[in-house]
C-alpha cells in the first residue's frame, strides 16, 4: 500500500472515520440519525406469563421476530440466539407441538441464553426449547434441509453500541464491516442449506450499512436456486398483543427487506430484516 493510500485508510479509523463512513452512506441524514442512536433505545417489555419476569427488547427486534411466520412449523432454529430475546418471542408464539433449537456459538453466551429461557419461559414452553452450543456456519456440514423455520440474527457492527463506547469507537475501522459481512454470509448460506423447501428464513442485523444487510442477502440469488424474497410481510399475529404493550414500527422498505431506523421510528432500531422463502424443488427448477 502506498503512503498516500495508507494515510487515507488511517483517516477512516476511529471516531472521525466512523463519521466519514456513515456520512457517505446517509448524507445529510447522518447527523440526526447519529443523534437518535445516542438516545435511549425504544424498548418494550415482553412478558411470556404473569408469573415470570418481563424481558425488555427493542421494538424493532420484536417487529422482526414477529415477521417470521410460525404456523405449521414443527422444527424451528434460532441460529445465533444469545442473549435470548427473539427466542422468547418465537417460543411464545410457535405451535403447541413445535420445537425450537436455540443455538449460540460462545459457551459463555450460551449459558446466558439458557438462563434467560429458564427465567422467562413457563415449563410447558421451556420443555420444547433446546439450547445448544455450536458454530451456525458449520451446522450445515452434518445435515441439510431439516428446519421448517430459521431465525438468523447475525453478529453485526451494532453501531449503536459502538457510539456508546469510547473504546469501540476509537478502534472502529471499515475493515470491521467487511469482516462481519464475511461472517454473515457464512451463517446465511448455512441457514439456507438447513432450511426445508417451502420453509421461511428471517435474516436480521442491528447494523446500518447495506454491506451487512441487503448486500449479504442479495448473494443468495447468485448462489442458490429457489430463493424467494417475501415483499409483503405477514401481519403481526393477533395473539402477540398479549405479550407486550404498545405499537411496533413499520420501518423503511429496502431492496430486499425492511430497515427500522431510530430517527424515523420513535427511537426503535436500528434493525434490518429480510424474510426469505425457500422454493420447493419444482418451483426452484422452473
């Protein structure tokens, strides 16, 4: 790398680089969006049962999890499940005979996930939630097409947390976005292989950059047949209203999904999600 390029790359590091990078993406919107990110997130209390503790989630996260259609699904996977909020949402609304595998790669985070399930789920539901520890990107190496529904809340830049931490902000660089997008693709391609034909996959991040959102899911169409992006999301189940109070954000449509951004959604987000259906073999070959 030339000295000039090295100096330019160095300028894109830390707080200044962070601002430059996202200003290029959002233009004049960046400063109000940044101000919204620095405010307290818009959370809701998810209460699975009056006898159990409430769990607080960003309203954008609830919106995303409720966009995964669960009716008729028997085997469900939450691939990167810790700390466990979306596992609570899915397990609360899945059919009475359905089973949920709630997976996390880190053993420490898996233990936290297990505690969340223990503390917030009634025994009748907890008995159908199996907490596992494994690398989601490698799950497809031992089996394929074995889940009816998959929720993939992928590791991401989480810019809201970066902004709130002087250390993380000082260490930030565009290389982090690129590295995470590689990880996200490995997880997403594994998830699609694990999904049964006719099943649904919901990909989500709390990232701002299209490089971690639309650009990741767009690769599915190039790699696999039978990829169907669901443009018209299913309505929020009526039964969901018994678990939390208040409204959920609509978000902004993107090329392949929806982006909930705090400057336009009352403080909720950021939360990107894309709902994907795997076509049947006949449809895939059509």
